[in-house]
C-alpha cells in the first residue's frame, strides 16, 4: 500500500499536469481525513484544523520535487503536518481562529461532537452528553502532556504509524520513542483513572 | 525470565509487535509477576479509553477549496516571469535604466551630447517673442553631414531623451529609415 503512495508521489512529481493532478488528488483523497483528525486533536478547532490541513497539502504540493521515495510518504506527510500544527500553536493562530470561527466557519461539516447537534439517532441525549464529557476529559489529559509525548500518542494511538515513522517525525530513536510512549500512557492512566472504571 | 518488563517493552507488547520468542518470554514473566501484569492492564485500559475521543470530519467543501488554492499555485513548468507579467516589465525597465546609466558614466565626456541649456544660451538668429509652440530647429550643415542621429540632437524633446532612445536602438528593432526621417 505504501509503495503505491510512493508511486503516486512519483506521478505527482512528473511534469505532465494531468498526471500530476490525478496523483495529487488521489493522495489528498486518501489522507485528507487522517490529516484533519490529527490536526484537530492538536488544535481542537474544527475550522483551524481544516485550514491547517489545506496548508499541509499545499506544502506537500510545493515540495513534491524534494520528496525522496526512500522515505515513506506518511512519514513525510505527518512531519509536515506536525510542523504546521506546532507553528500554528506557537504563533497563536488558534486563539485568533477561536475568536472568529463562530462567524467565519462556513464549511458544511458533519460535526459528530458539535455543540449544536440536536438529533441523536444512536442513543439518548444523556448518553451523548456523557460521551462528550468523557471525550473532553481525554482531550484535556492529552493536551496536558509535554509536546513530544502528546505528538507521540497522537501519531501512535490515532494515526497508527509504526515506531520507525514516529521516531523519524519526532527525530528520536525507536527505543527512546517506546519509552516516551510508555511514560505518556502512564501519565494518562493516572489522569484518566476516573474514566477507566472497571477496566483496571 | 525474572526481570520486570522494561519501559519500552510494554507498548510493544500491547501492540503485538514482538517476535514470538520474546513474547513467550514476557508472557512467562507476566504470569508470575502481578506488578507487571497490573501495569500492563492499566496501559491497555487507558489505550482503550483514548479511543473514545473522536475527531471532526473534513467538511464537504474541503477538496474544492484545496483545488482552488492549488490553481493559484505556480506550475513548475512555467518560469516565474510568465506568472507575474509585472515582474517582467519591471525587469525590462530596470535593464534599460541600467544601460542608460552605464552609458552615461562610461562614455567619454565628448561623447555625451552637449546640454540643452548650453545650446539655448546662444542668441537666436531672429527674435521670436510671440512663439507659443516650439518649432523644429533648422538642421545645421554639420548635423546634416553626420546623418540623422546628429540631426536628431537639434530636436529639444529628442535631445532630452537621447540616452534612453539610444539604448532602445540597441535593445530593440532598428527604426526603419522612413520612420527615422519622420522624427
């Protein structure tokens, strides 16, 4: 599957506009959702996550010539996504978007956790509120992790990248990454103890 | 195996990415070590709970917006000046100006035409106090002998822009003789 990504990238690097657009379109279609999910969990703002995802794909497009097939496409993609997310968090774009997103968010997005959601076909309103509250507790616990641990958890748990990829993105050894993940999950286990209930 | 699990082994164990031999050794230790077992159960539980945090889906207009932004991106096949015509015009103007300045600074003093002011200090042959529109100065015999280029120096407007016009002669198509005469 990943070899296929590399082949698509090779086509995206080609000078033929039609082949380039087709290849790039395939990669956007395949990774649009994972990239938006990752960025949403980093910045917690749907509108900003989507804006940043667009920026990620634009950067991929602009830098397509510099991609080397020896590297996995997802490693390259999520390294760019990580940089874009960290830059946004550091330059305070999150706060600015939060201030304007109520008026500016025009995207027709199915919002599974949106506060304006009323219809509840899968359960009672009470159940939905409990799920939302649990999700919010998890978000706060993950958000409180040190930056590198947070990134490691998001890339490992939610993006399911392999150790070598995450280590390359975070610029550390695989062994260091495994220890990092252990410490992150240990911290989360303590912070989320109320949610674990009978699981522990 | 009597040693407790190392930090880096817990997550790999839970991900089921251990080799069979190592896995069997850890299983033997876990069967005999309640501490490691409790730790492992705690990590397994928290990794399960984390799955309850859902993310938003991309909006329906995501691809269309991205396509629109990509359409504004410069294509690798096009040179930059093809995408920004204003840059090309500015560059051409800068080159012309640079040539003009270089010609002015490098040329020997006698190659630079005499300033118009000096010509005007010469008393006119006949006073023309009622003159409103400038009339072409009659071509002097010397200028006529040296051709059109020197003849043009007698035209005050052309004289003022002599350097630029000279550079244009170098850079662009030479002016047809009939057109030159009309100047």
